[in-house]
């Protein structure tokens, strides 16, 4: 029998990012490291999509009784113009300041800027004034004492219409009460944006702490599903749990989907997760494939073979496109896909990092 979910009390299988430690499964080590890290200047939280980065950051910060500002950069990114505009960024920053508005000190500092945290933002800033306004906002935050500023999916900041690295460098160098957390699914791109290893970057050479959010192990995936079903009072066959753990690659977002769907669909749930998941992934891949004519072939080559060698990728690509592509072109695109986290390189072979992405490539392209 499949029991239904009663009420909307939060369970392990609820799909919003978790925002309290009580709701967070496992991750004690990551939580501990993040807590320690709020005394660093800069922290990067890295991991594939849907591995639980936002949940980790929100749950940890909420548990700490600490001032923080949380900006979801993905929300600010405009799909049509492919830009992050200063207006939207300031708006988003402003609305997260609202949660700190009880702080009289902040209110006062911002009112000098004619920014009211009680009413919607009225100022519209030009690119030129953006940096001035932003610096004042961060100065005001710094004046509050220890404050964390988190940019979620921060690799999108590279699409900002104004350069943000100088601002981050200013915070790093001068605002010692502020800790910046940048999370990113597109790990290499986040590194590129921050430019911590790039001599031309304003942030070059700065020390940072990195916390990697890995997919759950096979055992943890099973444990996650068992615990979630137990919360719901559902008695689910061990073989069902094993199969889901096998096929969903430890990616907690998919496990959550599965747990939720199993309530309605029973044994059909796993196929349904793949179907629903691959629809979601297809949108992401369609967007990705616009960026280079070879991405789709490269990923398909790797999806088909499993663990794929460089030479197999080249052969497939030549066969599919009929072109004699240079090694430089192929390796540039392949490296970009690795940077974006879609592909992993291990022991000299490549594979698709997320089994649902692989499934999508095999079924829908
Ligand atoms: P990311 O930010 O890496 O894309 P999210 O934090 O949005 O991932 O998590 C994806 C899904 O998995 C959400 O439904 C969230 O509730 C769930 N989730 C993530 N981490 C955990 C966890 N440790 N325990 C329980 N559920 C989690
Ligand atoms: Mg997230």
C-alpha cells in the first residue's frame, strides 16, 4: 500500500531547499566545516547541481544566529538577455536586507543612502553609481559586526553588466567583518569568475576555503531513502530502495523526487523520476548546446560509451560532424564541459557525472 503524505509538514522528501539543520540529512562534516569557515574571508561551496549546496548553506547559517544576506544569483540572471543587470542585483540584495532590517544600525546607515529597508526599493542605479551604492551597502553591513554575504550559483555573476570582482576584492581587503560565500554548480566557471588563480584578476592570490558537496555514497543514498520513507510511515521493499540508490547516483535532488513520487506511483516511480528529471535536464542541456556546435556530440559520445577515452571522443566527433576538427578545438570544448561539471575525468577516461544527464543524452538526443 502507498500511504499519502499528510499535511505539508516538511520531510526529507520536500523539494524546497532545506533551511534548518533538523531537516538536513547527513552532511555533519560539511556543516562543521562551513561553521568554521565563517571566520575566513572567502568560502567556495562547490558541487554538482542538486547535490544540496543551497540547503547546506541555508541550514547552516540559520543555525548560527549570525547576520547574513543571501542572494540567489540564478534568480537575478535574465534568460533572455543572458545578463545580470545591476538593477536586479541591487533589488535582490535589497530584499535580502529586509530580513536584517530590525538592526537599527543598518537602517540608519542605509537611510543616509536614501535606501529604506521597509519599503520597496525606489532608487534606480546607473552602472556608474552601482559600485558606489553597493560599497555603501556593504560598508553598512560591515558595521553590523560579523556578517555573511552568500551569493548562490555565483558563477552567473560573470554575466553581470558591471564588473563585480573589484567589489569583492574591496570587501575582501577592507571589510573584515564580512565573510563572502560563493556557491557554484559550474565549478570551473566559478573559479574563472573569481579568478583566484588568474594574475589579471582583482582577487588573484587571495586565500579561500573550499567546501565540496559530493553526491551521497551508495550506502548514504539507501539510508536517506529508508529514513525518508520511515518518516512517512511507508514500508518500502529493500530492493526498490537499492535500485533507486543504484540508478540515481547519490544526487539528493533526484532521491527526493523519487521518494516523493513513490507515494503516488509506487514501482513506476523510478522511471517517472528519470522522465521528469530528464525533462528538466533537457532544458539545461538545450541551453548548453547553444554555446558550441560540438558540445552535444562530445557528451553523446561519452554517454554512449560510459568511460570514454580521448580518442573515442575524437572518432565519434569526426564521424558525426564529418569535419576534421583540430585537437585544440576538441580539447577546449571538452575542458569546458569538465569545468561546468557535466563531465568528470578520472584515470584518463571521461564519464557523465550525473546518471540522469546520461539518461537524457541517450534518450532525448
Ligand atoms: P543545490 O543547491 O546543490 O542545487 P539543493 O540544496 O537545492 O541543491 O537541494 C536539492 C534537493 O535536495 C532539494 O529538494 C533539497 O530539499 C534536497 N536536499 C539537499 N540536501 C539535502 C539533505 N542534506 N537532506 C535532505 N534533503 C536535501
Ligand atoms: Mg542551489
